[in-house]
C-alpha cells in the first residue's frame, strides 16, 4: 500500500485507497489458500474453451 499511496495517493480518494487495500488483502489470502493445494505432476489445468462465432 505504501507504493500505491506514494505513486497514486494524490489522484485517489480515501475510499478508493481502502478498496485497493481490501483487494490486495483478498488477493494475498487467496494466494495462501491456493498455495496449500498440492498438485501432482499429472494434474492438468482446468480449461474451458468457448468458441465465439
């Protein structure tokens, strides 16, 4: 948040800074949860293909 405040603080309102901080905290929490999932080398990514015509 210090970097965000330094670079963009003058352009953002307090409410926007709080929203950014909340998003960053949420992303960090999600990263921790994803890091706990153990994958085998044989696990393939979950891919959904939708052709747009």
